[in-house]
C-alpha cells in the first residue's frame, strides 16, 4: 500500500485502534511527523476557574446559613430535654422521700445554735434532704445536720468547716445546661416553690392549717404530706427553673437581684397590708441601669432561702421586672422563675410530672399553681 493510502486509512473518522488500556482512542494524521491521539476539550482543563470557586463557596455558605437555625434549635431541644430529665429525677426523689418519711422535705431546716449574728445563719435546703434519693448517699453522710449553714451576704463563700465539703460539691442534677452561668461550681438552677409570699419567715407556726399563698415548701418548718395538698398534687408546682447570677459587676436584670433600698423602704413595705403588691410596684420603678445588686443568686444548693434555693410566684415566668429584695434570714422580695429556654420554663409538679409553662401564662393561673391548699380550680391543662 502506498503512503497516500496509509494516510487515507488513518484519517477516516471511524478508524480506531485499541490502546493498551483497552479503551478506544481516535487518531488523526498530523502530517509527515507521525500520529497523535485527538484530545477532547475536558483533557485540556487543569482546575476550577475563579468564578466556579466563588460560586461554590457562596452556595456552601448559603447552605450553612440555612442549616444553622436548625442545628441551634436541635441543640436547644437537647438541653431543654436534659433540664426536664433533671427535674424528673428530683421528682422521683421527692416521691421516695415521702415513701420513706411519710412527708416531703421541709422548705428549710434550721438547727438551733446560739450565736451573736443570727442574720448570717442559713437553714438547710430541701435539696440537701433529697441527696439519699439522688444517688448521693455518701455525700449526705458527710453532712452534720445539727449544724446550721452559714452564708455571708456581702462576701460570698461558706464559713462552716463541718459541712464545707458538701457546700463545695457540684451536683450535675441541679444544673441546667442551657444556663451558661450554672456550669460554675456549686450552682443551682432548680428552685423550690414557696408560693406567693415575698417575706418568708421561720416563725410561722407549723400547726396552722392554712396560710395565704403558701407554696409546696411553705411554711418552712412544716412536714407537708399528700393530704395537705387540697388543690391536688398535679395542680401544685414543686420546683421550677431559675437562672443563676453571672458574678460580674454589671447588673443583669435576668439573673441579678438589686437592693430594694434603691426604690423604697423595705420595712415600710413589709409592714403594709398589701406588702406583696407594693413590693412588685417598687421593683418595677427601677430606673438606674446599674444599681447596687447581688450577682451570686443560686450559688449554693446547700442553703435554704430566696438567695439560692427558693422562688416565688409574684410574677409570671421570665417577667420583664427585675428581681429585687432586702436582707433577712431567708431573703425577701421578688424571685421569679426564669430560664434560657425560649418562651417559658420547665416546672416539676408535686405528682412527679414535668410541664413546660409559657412565659405568657395568666398570672392568676400561675399563682393558683403555686399554692398547695388555696382552693383554686385552675390547672395547667
């Protein structure tokens, strides 16, 4: 065959030979220098263009922006579920305490001691007496129940060597992961309900059948049993969430407690016939953005009182009016249920069930759920 014939054979579009890899590759004549494979356009590309990279980054950023709220919502749901589980454990402990002792733990147990500074004394919180039923029996055994607790008001910190170990122990069951401040040592997010009183006292006689506005853990020195809950266990709140103090010098209205002295005379208010209503009005009149305040709220689970382990139902959950109060044995004033969950707080009822209560709940219903024998007909349903 002549050279011209060879060129004609290899220049036909359908002509092909097998490469070493078994694939078909097209050939074309390039003149007298020889033959080379015909390259497709894709074979000449070495990478992405700048425009393609920018478009890819933009799409990835858009997808992340769309996914971020869902991820955050999932995390918040997980934290809220964790908080609910903690409350359920506390509820089981309450029921077990009642089974063993035939009563629920007192709101505060104040051992007798002779001292020249009784205002520094703190009673034992109900949290302490739930320890054996929260798998903390060994810790409970280290506590001297005959020694009252001490908590400095101006200087935060324990001053009781007999019970210092327990006071410094962090218990995860009392911490809500949604509250960043609660992760510090000894914090407590779950408060016992004392009702609608702003001025709790230890002197209320335990034999009085009814006290206006008395909550699940009030009167403080009374052994309440299921039969005392005339409103029903399922219609009485036992514990609720409350954010802890941030410990900073700047006033945070969600977590800190400002001094009632900034807006009124505490003694004048506490002695008035409408003490609670006047207290709310006084707290609402604050205009100073950074008043003298206490940022140690909820620092200890060991101490009974409005500073650390109690709350009241004078305002609905997460209310815009800041907590305020005065100095007393148990503290005084507003201590409103608050949480980091959007829209409300988790609550534990005396029957052991948990409910999420919206911040916009009617105040009458919220206060009816605070009392254990108020005769109201409201319920969370």
